[in-house]
């Protein structure tokens, strides 16, 4: 097992024993710099094998890893350091090095002698940051116990075994990237880590590496569907493509399946509870996020009481994979309701299948009616000229709020034609007041649309 190849990066290949030895060596270097059990270590790294070695090195010392996105600027990094009260830093970011002494991952790592490590289930393992679509992101604390449960749930959902092969193109500082890496190692499977996302490289590696499980957040799914030479790649090794982080755009998924024969599976999770639901691998229904893995309930947004089957309310979940809490700690209480994590997502249960309608905070209220942006986006995505879109609400003196649609196009189309499509499919109060054409939809690495940014571009101040 220790000599099995588990990791590829460009032209480098690592066995499990090499991963363990390099992690142990880096742990020795961190210990010499004063890292001790119970401390928090800021880790800001690009996609590279040394990220994996650093996380395991930090855990070997009984410390926890504070994962900072390599895309963040100085103000965001400073916030992360302040809220986490990080004791040390490791990474490859000059911005982080400017803020505190940092062990550089560009320095050579000497292998060490790995010894068995046992983690206390209730000790912190990792701090990841919430998406931050509104305001500054909070640090999400996961213990070794909650992370182990997440890995177990994800491995079960994926049906991942030692014969599987996966590639990691999403940032490992995000919960999805970290979970994929940890689950591959837990299963004894194989992964290729990419420095950055490139659609041609990704498709070529599926063919050449015989990838069996492919992960796709919304921008990756769109890139696959719109690739002009998709049909020329041999993707027959894929068991499925997993759509993560955002609701499935059915038209995009179906376009890929039609061209390649590869089916999709959808899943649902959050930074706070990484695995909430997943479609069964032999019975995927892309109009849902699958069947819940932990306990899930739907509660009324008015009374907070559980509602019946088919009724829409806030999705709440109780799971051993749930976070230990937030930093700042005072944000934790309102995140839970008697032990149930409040996702902030709206949805309903349909004969055991979980359906998400939208985010509670992103619903647009028009003349007292609730409009789900995802519903309008789904209709717009059905037009062949629409490459991407995001819907948001702005203040309106007459109606309370108005629906605005930001659209990027693959070919010319008029706002009037798109408006007519929405009018044909949806109630009149759901029609956008304006359809604006933009060069791109700003999104987080997870694929979530930054509606706050779009509102500012449209002319709304951040507090509107």
C-alpha cells in the first residue's frame, strides 16, 4: 500500500510512502520554527503537492490548518489572520509573507521518518472560510472527528475505491478541493493535482490518465459543454461527472451527455456540513440534489417549525460532519437551531429527494411574491445564445424589489427575445425588469455567483 502511486502533478509522481515521508519532514521543519500542538497555522498555497504535505505536517504536530485562498488580496488575508489568530504561517504567497513570518513551500523539503499519528476527534483539524458572498467571510472550524465523518460520507456518496482516478482542479483551500484530496487518500485511490484549471488540459488528462470520477463546479461544467472539440476526446473511462457547489443547470449537463455519453450526478453540501445529499450513482435525478446522507428537515421560515412533505422552507441538517463552530465565535449560535445547522437554503423534500429552490437571503420579493433567482436562471440557460447568467434583486419603489438578470452570451440575442422566453415559462412577477449584458458573471471558485458584485455594477450600493 505504501508504495502505491497516489499523486501526480505535472511530470512528478508520488507514492503514499513519499507523501508520508515528505509530510513528516516538513513537520520537523515546522517544529523547529516553534509550531506546537493546539496552535493555528495559516496556509496560503497555490495548487501544488506541497499543499498536501503541509496540511499533513500541521496535523502531525497536533496543530490546525487555517486555509487561505491564494486568490485573496491583502485585506482579506489580514482579516483571516485576525479572526483565526494564527500563530505561524506556511505557503508560497508574498502577500502572506508580508504580513507574518512564513515558511516558504518553494524551499526544498527533506523527507522525514513518518510515525503513526492518532488525532483527537474533538481537536481542531482545519479552518476553512465561508463563501463570503455578503460581507467578510467567517472561519469554519472542523475537528478531526467532523472531517473524518465528511470523508466517510463523501467516499460513500462517490462509491470511491482504490481503483478510482480523480483530478483536482478546484482550489484545495476550498472545502470541496480539500475533501476530494482527503477522500482520495483515504480510499487509496489516485489523483492528479493541477496547478490551475485549463479545459483542454483537463479533457486531455481524462483521456490519457483514464480518469474515472470528474468533479465540475458551474464554470467547469459550462466550459465542458461549450468546448468546440469535446467530441474528439475519449472520455469513456469516466463513471460519471459530479456537479458540485451550485444547483445543476440541466440544459448544460444534458448537452455534455448528448455529446459524450457520460452521465452526471449532483450533490449538495456546505463549508459547514460538507456532505448533505447526493444522487444515487445508479439513479441520478438532476432536478434534485439527491437523497440526504445525514438527517435533514425542512422548517417554516415564519414559525421555525418543521413543515410537511412538499412544502418549501429552510433546509436544516443534523450531522456528525457538522462544523464545531465559527470564528468569530459569536456567529455560531445563530447558525444552529437546537443542534440543527441552518443552511440558509430554501428547498423541500419530495418522496425522499431533496430539492433546492434558492438561497433564503437571495430571494427577490416582488409585490409580496417570492422569486427564486435559480428558477429564472434555469429558463435563461435554456436559450442557446446564453453562455452564463445570474439573477438578483434591486430596490423598487413600486414593487418593493425588481428582478434583474445579468447575461453573458455566446452569440447575439436581444433582451426582448430573452424576456419573451421568460414570459412564456414563468409568472409575470418573475420576469426581469431589466436584462443587462455583461462580459462575464463574477463567481467564486466554487461557482457561486457574486450577486453583490453584480448589484454594485448595476448601480446599487452594497447596503441596498
